[in-house]
C-alpha cells in the first residue's frame, strides 16, 4: 500500500470537444491486475490525448493523464487504431519510441528489445498491412512497453478473437507483465482468461463504479429516473436490500422535466435476481414519479 494506487479518481470529468464523456468518476484501486468492465472508452480517449480531463483528479500509478503517457511512464494499447500499412513491425515500434523522446539509436534498440522479449521477432520485417488481427494487437502491446512503463493499459485486447489468436495475445501480455501492473478493459465474456486472472474487477454503469466479485452471483443493473421524493425512494430501496447509487447525471436532469414535476434524479440499481418488482414497489410506496427505467 506504500505504492500509489493503480487507478484513483476524485470527481473526475472527462470531456471531448467541450462535451462530457464521463462525469464525477470516483474510484480507487491498488490491484496489480485490474479488470475494467463496462464502457471505459472515455478513459482510453483521455490516455491517448483525444479527450481532456476537464475537472477533478485522475491518476494511474501516481501519474497524471495524459502526461504519464507522453513521458513513457504509462504504456497504452488502444483498440485497433489505424496503422500505416507499409510500415514494418520494427519501423512502427522504433518510430513511436522516437516520438516518446528516445534518440534514433535508443529507439531502434528499444524496438528490437520489445519484439525479442515478447517472442515477436518474426513480425519485425513484416508489413503491417499483411498482419492478422491478433498479430497487430501483439505489435501494439510491444509498442506499449518500448518505454518500460510501470503500468500497461490495454483496451479490449481480446475483442473479436478466439482460439489461436486469443491464445497468442494472452501469451504476449503475460510476457509483457513482469515488473509492471496491468489495467485492462474487457468485454463481459465469463471465460475471458484475462478476467479470470484479474485481482479486482470494476464495473462502470452510467458513470457509477462498482466492485464486482468473481464469486458473487450475476447482477442485473438498471437505471431508474424519478422526479419526486428521491430521498424517500433511495431509503425504500435500501430497506429492500437493493444497492442504489446516484449517477453523475442525477442532479442535472431538471431540464428534462417541468417545474411542476420537480427535478429528476437518476440511480443505478443492482438487482440480485433480475426482477424489478422490489424497485417498482419502492416507487409506488414513495410516490417517486418514475420517468424512465432502463
């Protein structure tokens, strides 16, 4: 615990072109292998410099974003970015290492070293346009470690892969991990080997982060938007043993309702058995004015 958290956010808001992608994100995790479930694309847009941190604080392994990426302290693999098809694998890695601030000679050494360490030397001279999807993903992982980062951040590395392709990518990730931590966004595939090896799972639903246990029964999460008696509604849910958290939109929805109806509040509610009966009972009991249930 003396080391900085793998991920920490305090009222973090991520914007794209002045519009919020994710607002009031609050989370802290010290997990060495952290799995992110749900839509975390806003975080990876921030990592790549495409989006901006508009307010609050967000750090990975003690590094500010996206400065930690620019300084090579955080390694990032985005999901299938456009790559120059005529480049060889070694050219791609060496060029990106130069952009990270390495001299041409040091960048060439870093590129060869990353390929060698990950068992990818056969991709060094091959053109990117001729590679299979799994091979391109492996090169992007090699790209992410050329600057020897403390944390490897991967955006859905196994999406659309199965069989030998998935096995290849997982083996490359495992070779890349010694001496560094892993933050990986994943789809909801129960058999995902990276999910099974994670130390902690964080699910993001409508801006709310919840820790998910590997042993817990599956939960159905819904968003409920109400326009009256929101405090009584939340208490009625709690009395029924339901976990409900206000989303970042909760206090911002008044414009969607009339002054007579009152301000709208939105909650993420976890339903252990998938049934909305207890939630609807709480609505009726408190006259909460249910506007929307997703």
